[in-house]
C-alpha cells in the first residue's frame, strides 16, 4: 500500500465559484495514474466519506488525457461567510493525501 500523496505529482484544492470546492490529483506518468485508477481506491464514495458528504453530492471523474482525477464538492460554507476558514479553498485537499492505494 502506498499513500496517494506519494504517487501523485500534485494534489490541490481550489474554489470553483463561491459555493463549490474542486480537487485535482495529477500524476507525472501513466503508470502511477493507471495504478490509482485501476485500484478502485479513489472513488466518488471515498471522497464523499473523507468530507462527510453523501456520494451523490460529489462530482468525480478520471481525465485520462491529462493523467488526472477531478472531484468537486459543495463548500461547507460559502466563500466569504464569517464561518469560512479558507477563502481560497487552497487548504482543503489534505484529507485526500493519505488514501491508501494498493
């Protein structure tokens, strides 16, 4: 087992508007990308579980031509809300880093 953070070249999060966070997991080579994709360890359901959401609320897809995984979730608080602790959404990727990939 290897943590996703050790296989991905980049894991990032950012705003996709004031109500949505988006995550990108990018890979440097085809072998690592295919390892993650074929493992079944990174799915809509896994992302939903990491963020305490129902799976139906997660937009999720593999982008083969870019060797990347994309997921988007509703922000817990809209951007700029007094309860929003990360206005740019740039620190929200951390729960994805330790997903174990066989």
